[in-house]
C-alpha cells in the first residue's frame, strides 16, 4: 500500500491517501442514475426482500467509524472488486446494474472508477463516472457515488468527488454533472456544499411507481472561464431532451 497525502500530486491516479487500521464491514448506498441512453435497472429487485437499513447500520460507533476512516485507501476499482461490492448495493434505495455495465465503465473510463477500501479490504464506497460530450459540452459525469451508511459523514464522498473533478480538470472538461432524485436531500445538500448548482430539472427521469424527477446538477471547471455551463435553465426538460 502506498501512503500519499495529496491526490493532485499523483500521476495516473493510482493510489491515493490514507493512513491507519481497523476491522470493519460494509453496507449500502445509492448510485446516481446514469444518462438516459444507458441501461438502467429498477430500484427494487424482485423476489429478494432487502434487510431493513437500521438493522444493518446498527452497532457502528463513532470511534470505530473514525478508525475505519483513518485507514481508508482510495484506489482504482478493479475487476475483482465486483465479487466484493454486493453489500454496498443492498441498500433499499440502491440501483444496481448488470456486470457488463460496470465492465463497460472499467474498460472505457478506468480512471473514473475509484473505490474506498478499508484496511481489511472491505469496500466502503465507490464512484463511477466518465467523460463525454462535444465542444463546450465536454464534461465529466458522475454515474454512481455511494458510501456505506457506516462510513458516512467522514468525508469519503467528498474525497471521491474531488478525484473525479481532478481527472475532469486534467481532461480539460468544461464542467462536471450528475443526476440526483429530487427527494434525495442528503445528496443534494452535499453536492451544493461541494459547489454544484441545480442546472435543470428532468421530468420523470427515474422510472418507478410513481416516476420521479431528477435534478441535473453541475459545477463549472476552470476551463469554463465564463461559467456558461452553470447558467440554470428556466424550464424543466424531458429525458429525451438530454444530450
Ligand atoms: C450522499 C452520500 C454519498 C454522502 O457520502 P458521505 O461520505 O457521507 O459524504 P461526506 O462525508 O463526504 O459529506 C460531505 C458533506 O456533505 C454534506 N452531507 C453529507 N451527508 C449529509 C447529511 N446526512 N446531512 C446533511 N449534510 C450532509 C455535509 O455538508 C458534509 O460535510 P460535513 O460533514 O463537513 O458537514 C451518502 O450519504 C450516500 O451514499 N448516500 C446514498 C447514495 C446517494 O444518495 N448517492 C448519491 C446519488 S446521486
């Protein structure tokens, strides 16, 4: 394991940060839904009721959480991580995808797929994204960001987002964007704290009963000197209108 202090100093985004030690286990979270053109699975899996979240989060004291956080390694996602991240995806709100979907991201945008791992090798969370678009729409996109309930409020999501933004800066993107359920106040609060604004509302973006709207949130990067990418639209759009 490499011990590093500054993610910006790292070539090829190999191993990032971290210190410490502890024994821990992982729980779940909710990946953002990807752009409409990508395959998206329903929120609920049929035939396999998920355990209640409070039963799975109980018992994680702050001392243990802090020890776990101080032992975290942020590193690129590896193929074999897919054998170990099922528990991360068992949260009732989590949207999961077929293996080919994850492999597609791993093959095309490996630098955008980063995992937070505990000292005992448990996956604490991950971020999956990509770069896409043409001209001044060239941007980084957060497809999934998830931190297990046990390890929330420790700054892991913030660090994972910082990696994605740093990669996007290096790729000369104009902005970073993501989609989030309008009901997901925790995530919206976090993104706002990280400098994202609601660029537009996408009506009925998430299928379900009922369907749910999404906020398309954006943060301008340094290449967008005039901040054009973050001038909010005054009207909502439909999923088919998304580029
Ligand atoms: C949203 C989520 C990724 C945040 O992960 P996290 O590691 O707990 O976030 P961080 O610790 O990095 O928090 C960064 C900031 O976001 C804000 N924030 C995070 N969780 C918050 C909460 N429950 N209430 C209020 N603010 C919160 C805080 O301002 C926080 O900074 P602070 O702790 O210094 O005050 C996590 O709650 C999660 O996985 N949720 C389910 C999945 C999800 O919704 N993903 C996003 C889909 S688009």
